[in-house]
C-alpha cells in the first residue's frame, strides 16, 4: 500500500470528525471536554495528524451521534494501517533473506532425481552405533549424510511453514492489545453499554485469533487479551445490574488467568465475583471470593484493591473488627511497589485510585454503622474525585456524594444531605451505574423509617431518589461466556 493512501485515509477521517462536530454546533473545546481529551488532540485529529485510540472514537460517536460513520472510518483506517505495516515487514524480511536463499539450489536438492536411494543409507557391512549408521564405503559417507540432511531440512521447512500458517499477524494482536487497554483506561468515560459493545468486539476477535494460531507466545498474549475483555464485561454488566452474565464473565476471566498463570487477572476476577456476591445478598460467598483475591493478588495496586473488596465484604457481614483489619492491611499494602500489567501498568478500570479507595472505605464504615469514620472517608473521596477535568457525572464522585449524604442523615442533617446530593440529579440515565442506584435504594429505605418518614422534606428527597433510580439505563443484548 502506498503510504500516501494511508495519509489520505487519516485526513478523511479527521474531516469527518470536524464535519460532525460543526453539524452539532460544537467547538473543539466542547468535544475535548466531553470526551475527556484536550483541544490540541481534537485539533490534531481533525487535521489528519493523529488518530488516537478507538475509545476516543467511540466517545465521539456517542457524543455526535454520527450514525456509526466515525467508528467505521476509524476501523477502516486501522485495517489500512495494519496492512501497510505488514507489507513493510514482509518487504524488510525479503530484503534480509532474499539474497541468502538460493532458490535453484533448494529446488535441485529437493528434486526426486537427487534424493538418495534408501538402500544406500543402510549399512551392508560395518557396525551400527545405535544413534548413527555407518555407510559401507567411506568415500560415499559424506554424500549420504548430505542427502539425509537435505531430506530433514526439507521436512523441517515444511513443518515450519505449516506451523506458520497456523498463526495470526503480530500486528493484529498488537491492535487487539491496544484496543483492550483503551477500553480499560477509558472505562470511566464510556457508558456501560458502550463498554460492553467494545469489549465484546475485542473478545470475539481475540477468540477467533486463538483458534487460528498455534504459537505459544501468541496464544499467551491472546488469552490475556481475552481475559481482560471478559473482566471488563463482568464489570460493565455489574454496572447494569446484569448479575448472572457478570458472574459468568468473571469466572471466564479467572479461568483464562489460570490457563496462563496470571495472578493479576485472577485477583481482579475474584474481586469482581466478591462484589457481585455482596450486591446480590450472598455475603458469605462474598467474603470467600474476596479472601481468595487477597491470597492470590500480586503486590501493588492489585493487593490494595483486594483488601478493600474484602473490607466491603466483611461490612455486609457486620464484622467491624474484620473491616478495620482489612482497611489497615490495605493501607500497609500501598507502600508496596507492584508491576502487575493490569493493575500497575494499564490501570483505568484495573487501577484503583485514591478516590476509589476512600469511597470504598466510606461505604464499608457506613455498613457497620460508623458514621464518623464514614464521613471522613466520604469527604476525602469527594475531594479527590472532584477534579477540574472530571466528568460532571463521575461515578466515584456520585457514589461518594450519596455516602456523605447518608452520613448527614445519620446525624439528622437533612439540609446538608440535600445540598450534597444536588449535583447528582443531573446525571444522565445512561451513566447511572449500579453503584449509584444501589446506594440510593438504601437511602430510600432509611428515609421511610423513623425519624424521617413523617418529615415532608425527607419524603420529597425519597421521591427524588426513587425517580432517579427508576430511570435506569437500557441494557444491551449480552451473550454469556
């Protein structure tokens, strides 16, 4: 492929983005803010100077409602790019080895007329060493050995070619790896439905590639990509309250992680199973899953995350001392450096920020009726989550607001609770994840009990929460596996 063609496709893609942006009456700053990017990035893309990752284009597609044109354009560009890189790699390989291989020599060596007579390779006199055969005529020994080597070389070459045919392009795997990383890092800026669609696409392509390759290195990489996709599907499905598929995907991620011996994947999957278990009222199971995550989690972020999940699981059992011990262990684990590829390198959904840690602590303390500790943690989470570039409907911020409002209600501060929740009500329905809805369900229960059920303001707040919860996002079609 001519490099100029690739540049033309890139520029055409940038022009499509600019056209759709102008159609929607937005400036580059608007797009940058709404897809959590920068104006210079948007400008560079529109000029055809860069393309960035697929998550950016999924967000732009969702924002601009381009009828799939932007995603199709991005996929077209990536297919051209992979083809171009493969052609360059093939040309470089040919340039390197083309002069070394003498096609005529190989042809002659492989021709039937040059193949040895099998009888000449067997000894008529002399001895056999068991590992080698001695030819009768020493003068012909070199000739026979040379012919045997050529036969072996031809068979080895054929075997290598067959093995090579059962492989996929390294560039294809590289693209899948980049896409999986993009979904993980963009998890907070994608709706659960968009995450599911992207993760299903990556998972399907990775599974298809697994069926085509027999190379151990490629298989390992593809199993890891498939495990990441399954883990992301589990989390996104849980965000939509699709508990059964979420658990199946979490188990699949754990299985893939076990196949390749990846403790980071398995720790995340076990932690997700614990999360699903305590959200669905299976508290003993939640503790078992969370304890398993702690046992297998590598040092670093993975271990910190597992300890917080364990604290949440114990909180649902009402075990105050165990909650305190898990949170203390999590604090200790923060000082340990980690190098797990998911938690410490990729991050995003697989990471675990300080705001997420504080939010988990506030939820755990609330569950065991420790409002003072919960208030401190929720306030910290809200401060850390409310960054200038953060989306106005940040899930962590929203969950921290509900936790803090619950703390205010526990100390009879209804006005403070209402003020804390005010920014939450503008969250669009498609961004209303289970973490928000489940917390509001618990708040409604509290507001219907003494001393609040006879207070008009409290009833209004409960009705507002009920209306918010009722406008749930519509789950996409979600296969299991």
